[in-house]
């Protein structure tokens, strides 16, 4: 149910967004000098790894 709209009816209303696919392969374990994109850096941070290859 969307919080900005009043609920009408008996059944819950579900909203979804279309699936988003990566434009390329994610690299989380590149070698020295690897430049990571923002998503890869976030994954590496979550894994406790350095931003540097």
C-alpha cells in the first residue's frame, strides 16, 4: 500500500519497480591499480576490503 494514498478495498495494494540489471560485470577483487565504480566500492566496503586493488 502506498502511504500517500488512502487505502480502499479489502485487498492490500502492492507496488513494485522493474528489475535493474548491471551494465557490466562487477569486479570486487581486482588487481593493483583497479578502479572500482561506486557499486563495487560499496560492496568492497561491506566486505571490509580497501578501496584500493
